[in-house]
C-alpha cells in the first residue's frame, strides 16, 4: 500500500469531502486496504483539513491517515467520552518524545504498511499477521473503557478491536505457557525517542510489557486496532496496541510487533526503569500510592469543553471488579 501525503498548507475548506461521497468511496477503499483514507471527523487537529481521498504527495509535513472501520457498536454507555481531539493529542508514547504533545507532532510520518505481528514462544501454532489480518481476521467490536494513567489522569475512550484471548487461542498455547510478553516496534529511523537515552526518557528500547496468561485470557484484555470508529492514529499505537483497562496505562503497550508465550515473568519497561515505583502487575489501586504521589484520586479528562477535567475518586481495578478473582489471596501491596 502506498502512502499519499500532502502538504498541510495546501489545504482548503473544500478539501473536506462530504459524507455521502465519502461513503461511496468506502467500498473502494476497503478493497484497496485500510490505509490511504483520511479521517472523516474534523476533530483531530492534525486531520482537521485532511480529506478522505488525498492523492497529493509531498515530502514534508506528512499527515498520518486513519480510515473507518466496520465493527459491532457498543451499547449505550453512561460515561462521558473524552473528546477525540484530546485523546489523540495528549499522549504518552516515549518513542516519539516524552512531552504529551510530542507524539501527535512527531508520529505523523509513521509507516504501518507493511506490518508484521508475530505470535511465538510456547505455542503449537505460531502466527504471523500482516496489516490486513489485523483488521479482517477477527470480528471487531467497540469497547468503551476507562484508561487510568499512573500519572493520575484518566480518559474514557471508545476502542475498536478484539479480545487478546482470541488471538492466543489461534496460536494454541502449550500448558507450560504461564505469561505473555509483548514488544513494540524497534525502528530508530522512524521513532526519534529510540535514538538516544536522552530523547527517549531513559528507556532501553524496544518497549516491552507482559501479562500473566490468565490476565491475558480475561475477556476485557483488548487488542485495539481503532478508536472513535477509525483505525488507530499513529500517536495512539497504530496499527495495533494492547488495552488492559484495570491496569495503569503503561501496561497498554503500543504498536506491537511481537507476542511471545513464555513460562517466566517477562521483563517490563517501566519496572526495569524504576522497580520501586512500577511493578509487573500495576493494577489500578487507590490504596497503594506511587512513592512520589497519591493514587487515591484522578484527573478525568472529560467532554465538557476543550480543557475540561474533573477530579474524581480512583476505583480499585479502575472499577473493573470482575477481575478481582484473578488476584484472590495475593497481597496487592507487595505485588503492585
Ligand atoms: N510503546 C509504548 N507504549 C506505551 C507507552 C509508551 O511510551 N511506549 N506509554 C504508555 C502509557 S504511560 C500510557 S498512559 C498509554 C497512553 O495511551 P494513549 O496515548 O493512547 O492514551 O500508552 C502506554 N503504551
Ligand atoms: Mo501512563
């Protein structure tokens, strides 16, 4: 698939194609693949002027293209969604810099095609998925989840994806598989944060994460390929990222290229960086403070105006009580 870029300053109001024309093109775009179509909504500052059918090319100012997804919509939800423009412009993705506004600026030229996601390790049927497999092999569904960052802010995001369990089942794990290890793309050419310890927040890349196998098989554990009805923007972890809503956000590893079933607890990036501050489990827990700040409350980034936020109580397991049995008998102060 070829990426078509255009200069941002070339755009005018009339470049935004109306929805009817757009929907007719959707079928064509589907056949072409998934990338190449711009965002329908004009909410994202970086996509605001990008029409769905941009065949201009340019060497500078690339705009990362998202395209609509077909999926089973979630039922009505009482939570106020975080506005799309906030969820796609206030990010942690250290591969593109440590500032919250860095990823949306620096990830626009990120290339996801070709992509290869490998599932290997203690499995009978190793898997290799290309970009199209990510969108077509599983029935996609929308899931509205709360995302609680360890830094004490949170969002409510409508993800689109499939249960991690579905992919693991296809790989047919051996009974010796006790953990699942995840790895982000390593590509310093594309990811400026990976070029030096200084620009990448001291992380030893690639970013790695892990779950116990029963956590990975929990139905809430989601492999997300989209948000707000479209494929993931680069800054949110395109083309595929993990979302584990009862754990702090750093567990939800972005832009995954490898999933390995293993018999040992895998190393995890933030635990390596500061083991006394970030544990392997990282379950949201208002009673266990971060050594440098309280986790009792959070700043919810909400939908009431561009800069709106509410201060609310943080809930155990981020409110996903159904996961509590996974930790029965465990001391969650020790296993933070
Ligand atoms: N590869 C990678 N994955 C990552 C991160 C990162 O820096 N690199 N940051 C994590 C953190 S701290 C959070 S809070 C979430 C943020 O996801 P979002 O930007 O989509 O809201 O991504 C997580 N996944
Ligand atoms: Mo985070």
